C-alpha cells in the first residue's frame, strides 16, 4: 500500500520527525530512493508502509517485518478512524478534509429532513405514520446523548415503524445536522434553553401528548430525563437506555477535559471525538461507514465542537444527577419505566442500573442487554427493539 503526499514541505516534516524520535530501522535503498524524489522535479514522496499482509506493493528486498517510517502513525491507532487520515495513491483522491467531506456529505441522513422551529433549524428523522387508518400503535420520540446524534437510532426506529409505531428522532441543537448557533447569539446551551427548544419542536411537529419517550446518554441525554420530570403528564411510558442515573455516576474523562480552560478548546475540535467516545464505551469497533457519519459534523465546521464545549461547561453534573435520582423515586414518579441496559458499558456499570431500579421497583423494569455497551441502539439494535416491543 503506497501513500502519496503532495507537498514539498514534507521534507521538513521528515527531517523533524527523524531527528526527534527513534523509529525502527528501514530499508536503506528505499529511503535513498524516497529522498531523491524529494529533490526531483516531481515534488512527490512515497512511503512504503506495512499495513497488512495483503499489501500488493511489498518490497521484494525487505528481509523482515519491520514497518517503514510512517509520519502519520500517531493518529492511525484507531482502526475505524484510519480512513480519516490515510492518503491514497492517486493525488486527485487525496485524503484531505475537503475530499473526506465530499465522500461523506450525503451519508447518515436516513429518514431525515430539516424542520424550522422558531429561529432554529432541526434535523429530524421520522419513520412510520400517525394515520389512524394504518393502525398506528402510538408515537415514540427518541433523544440521543452527547457527543453523538440521532443517527444511532436509525435501525431501531425503522424496525419500530414496521411494528406500527410513528417515530421521531431529532438531533439536539448543537449536535448532528441541526443548527449550531454561536453561544451568546440566540442559544447558550443551558438546560432551560434545550428544554424550551424541545418544547417548540414538539409543537412544530404536531406531536400529541402523551407519547412514548426513549432517552440515552450524557449531557443532552440527561436533559431529556429532566425534561420528562418537568413534563410527566406528556409522557405515557419512558424507556431509558444507558444514562447516568445516580449521584455517584462517574463522568467520562472527555467531559472533564472539556471543562478545563484551553484543553477544552483543543479537545472539542478533535474530528474523531464522537466515534472514539462511542468505541470507548463499547467492546466493538465502528465500521468505517458508520464512523464517517459520527465524524462528519466535526469535520464540516468548528460549530459542533464548540456547542459540545459550551454544553459541558454549563451543566452542573451533581445537581442534574441529584434531580434525576430523586425525581424517579417511588412516590415521585408513577409512570412505567423500561431500563434497557447494555451490560458491557465501560462508562456506566450495571450496579448503577440496579440501584436506580431499587428506588422505584414497582414502576421500573430492568432489562439487561448482554453484549451491548454504552449505546445499545448502536451496538445491538435488535435487542433494543425486542425490549421496546414487549414494553410498549
């Protein structure tokens, strides 16, 4: 596999990298040939990288399995992220940001459309129909957590539509394909503003109460639960997928980093932030076509990163989790709750779900999903669908 970099400045990168770091030995003949190309008129450099045993361009003179120098090795350790930085042989198909956006710009918008609600434009996925003549079994609203998007529900909502439900899954403001206003200009990413925006969207969509609500995840996921506590009369049944539910729930390192000055600003602009967070909470690695979609908003602009940054800074984790833990206790909440919990979640452990269930045993049904991680709807959507069908 040959990587082609079209930049005369790569000569400086190569000199800097080799002078500051100790890399495994490379074939001297290959290095000499590559160095001479730098000085030639083609202004083109080729590095041979041993990426797999099926590489058709292996050097016949190579006597061992030692990989050649790879100047981008420090960002290729995540298998699902490699397509974000690999550079193909053909310069016209170079792996720059523009080309990555071109390849992925039409991905991940299954069942979706843009809906104007007040001054904000939401991206909302919709499956099924509300037409009573088609025998609809009710409306389900799916709310995602941070730093992801409604794309995670695509399989679940398609299958629930087949089962007769009318489904909506919006991207929260600041996430996915929805608007990402600059803080201070109409939206400040506070809990109250997220709640108000959701109220207006539900009104715009004409969703009649009560409806079924499904919530998952951190930050905006938690705001989905606090919205339910404030609007219990609008929720007929509540399903909670892996979410922080008790005061002792640990906050993943990502959200703590975002709250640190300067470090947060750098962290939020990591284009592969979302996919790495998903993989970090699961035992699975995302396929490239899925990783592309979670990566796309962060590649397209700096907006999603700064929206995530502001949301993480504005939330009071202790207060929010305290209200969630107490609000769903017996005597405070009397609606049926399905707690569908991915047992392999590396952020939130099973005992947290069990503790939450013990606080309201008559209304909370705990369903453990073996093999699923922090995002059961992405890891094992079929099991989520089975649980929802049984519960609803």
